[in-house]
C-alpha cells in the first residue's frame, strides 16, 4: 500500500466513484490539483462537482499546490450545508 493513496469519497462524489473508499495508485508525489485532475479523468462524472470539491489530505484541507504522497489518505469533500 506504500504506492497507493486511500481515497475517501462523500455524498455526490461517492455516488460518482461508486464507493466510499478506494485505493488509488500513486507512484510519486503530485499536487492536489494534479491528483484531482487524475481522478476526474478516471471518473468523468466528477467534473460536474469539480468547482465545489475540496481535498483533505490526512485530515487537513489541502491547498491546490500542496503535495499528495503515496501512503496519504485523501478525502473528496463536497460543499457542506447546514441548518
């Protein structure tokens, strides 16, 4: 699992990827933006959520230029509404 990322998907993102948790191969670090680009390529339905998705890496919201590394846990976080 050292060359994989544990992907957690919630709400609409989970519906698109078809599971709440997946392993995604990642041989070397890449930016959060590049990682999301790769996810959208693999799961084209994510493109409709792209503008509102955030990534959390190891439990912390990531900036788009921050690195995702093999062994990390990445969560696809949709917009949150409360009431």
